[in-house]
C-alpha cells in the first residue's frame, strides 16, 4: 500500500512538472478556456482524485488535470490563495476558511460532495480485538489506555498511529471521537492513510485510523457509538445509511460556482461513471437523489457539516 501511495504521488508530481503551466486561475474566473485543472488537498482522496483525473484525461486529451496531496488544510489554503482550482477535503470547511475565501477571492465557497467514506479503525490481522466503542477509542487516543489487555487483547503495550494535523481525517477524528481534546503525545503521526496501514500491518501492538479505501492487508474493527450499542463495520450500507458512527462525505471545494473545464471535471466525478470510479478504488458512491433535481442529496449524507451562516453562505453543486 505504501508503495502504491508513493507511486500515485509521483505520477501527480510528474504531471505537474511536465505541463509547466500555472493553475487555471480558480473556478468562476469568467469561464475562460484553460488547459490545466489543478486539484490539491486531502491525502485520503488522492487515490480517487488521481483515478478520476486519469480517466477524465482519456476522454479530454487536450486537458491536463494535476492532482496533488498534502492534506485537506493544505488544499483549502491553496484555494484561499488562488493557487488551486479545486480543494479536495475529507472534512467540511470551517467558517473562518469560508470567510477567508470570500475576503481574498471575492467569491463564495461552493461545496460538492463527491463520495462517501468511513474512517476505519485498523488493527493487526492477528489481533483478537474485534470491536471498540467511541468512548474506548477516545480513551485510547487520549493515552488513558496503554495496554491491549485492558480491552480483552494480549498483554502488549499499545502503539498509536494517526494522521498529521493538516489532515482532514485528523481533524474529523479529533472532533467526532476526542470531542476536540488533544491526541496523546505518543501517537505517531504519518503523512497518509496508506502509511498508517503499512505501519499497523507490520506491528501486532498497533492501532490506527484512516479512510476505508486504504483498508488492505489489515483488519477493520467494528465500532460502537457507545458501550451499549451494536458494533458496526464500515460497509457501504452502514456508511451510506449513517449507521457507522464515523462516516463522512468527501468534498471538492471551489471558489465560486465551477465553470468551464473545472465544472466538466466535477460533473464527471458526480456522473454515474465517476461514481463507479469511486467504488472501484474503495470508496462508496453517493446515494442517488430521490428527485431529479437532487435537492435532498446533501441532507441525506452522513455528517454533511455545519449549516452555513449568513456571512458566508455555502452553495452546493449538484449534477
């Protein structure tokens, strides 16, 4: 997995180096023609973004779609600064970030859910621990539980793995599981979920978390909302329905309503073919809207994020 992750990053960087062109100037920039669409942000979404870009460019050989990672925060910062057309994010944008886009770019943020994901809890395949509750996970990642025997496992010290603080997965886990308390200082932070999976797969004392699309070669733990709840695995049905307690949409953000090539790429991601791409790389496609207009799509998604305020109303792009 680690090798595949680095391979995808290398492809993205090679594409960026070969074009020698600046970003397209941001979505909504008058709808002018462009030859390059830039996508930056979530490492969780880099597999999805790169595969969408590869397939999209086959149908549009005159265009280049550059996909790079760095974390959701990095992509959002690039959107604020005008150095990317699309910010990939595995968390909703903060109100302060929306306001910065409005101030710096003079445009409202447009939020587009493009796939669903469950944050999986990874353990070594030999671990006898099959389920954990949100309160137990909180105690683990606050450093209050340090030995697997406290959770029915072997008498081994726990080794904690997680994401770096620029990651949307880090921010989402901190909010949803830790109630915004700080991670234990002994948690080892890694630059991508693929790296977390690789580390856990080689250490029977380890526990980690990350996007479900990276869950290969280790075992997912069923998660309970509380100690009395039913344990739930991050399957498609459970994530789409919201039964899995740490489910989330994955977003593409633009400054202003997407136009031109940027709109074409996002529309492709939302199309039936693009949603099949999401499923093939291990994410879950969006539920189809009950009506042709799709007005209920965002409301039906798990953890769609806070409601927008009057200061910075969020727009939602629909196919």
